[in-house]
């Protein structure tokens, strides 16, 4: 992808990831640390019990981070498949006798296709992040 397109997608993703962090992950991180503090303050617990307690405290945050990473990987895979489809469309047009001028035209078509693909995926982000927030919120409410 062209640098400007990559930067545009990255900026949109970063904006939404910051929102997810502020909405859910930071709260889970604060809860994890508060929970771990309680574990460490239990003077009656053995070393193993404290370690197990602290490890259990990190479970909700780890699950949430794993979920977010899985969703982001899926988004990236979908975007990559779109770019590959653009490549295939152009590759089908190029033959052994394709002129340099035609190659330049096809390169422009490819870039337009990739830009359109990026726009489509950027437009999917609000719905994806809404779903992620709902999922994270329901997980937080179970705990």
C-alpha cells in the first residue's frame, strides 16, 4: 500500500485503540493492580498462594487484551485480502506485451483500488469497535 494510505489506516486504528484502552483496558489494569495489592497484603497467605492470587488477578486483563488482539488481527487480515484482490485484478490485465504506459495506468488503478479498500475498512472501524466495547463491557460486568 502507498505510505499515505497506510498512514491513514494506522491513524484511524490508533484512534479507536486509544478509545478501547480508555474505555475498558485501563479500568481492567487498575482492577488488576488493586487485586494484586490485596493479595500481597494478605500476611496469612503462603508465597505460592500470593503468587497464584496475583496471577488470577491478571486473568481478566489478559483475556481482554487477547480479545482485542484477535479482533485487530482479523481486521488486518481482511484489509490484506482486499489489497491482494486489488493485485489480482491488475495482474489479470497485464500480459507479456503490456506497454510501459499501460503498466503506469494499471499502477494508478491499483492505487485507487487500494485506497478504496482502505476507505471501506476504515468505515468498518466504528462498528467493529462498538462490538468490541459491548463485548468488553459484558465481560467486565460478569466479573
